[in-house]
């Protein structure tokens, strides 16, 4: 019985870690994207 509870807690910990990693491992807030989406780059002459 304790083994099932331990396994469930381990799976919950992995799930929480995966969600945390996905939310906070991306681009930093200070960084701005190179090209804003939906806008064409200016023509080069």
C-alpha cells in the first residue's frame, strides 16, 4: 500500500516539475523578439 502512495507522490512531483519547467524555462521578460509576429521586415534598398 505504501509503495502505491509513494509511486503516486513521485508521479505528482514529476508532473509539477514538468509544468514548472514549461512555464518558467522560456524566454526572459526583458528580451524582445527580433521580428514581431505579423509584421513584414522593412525592405532593404
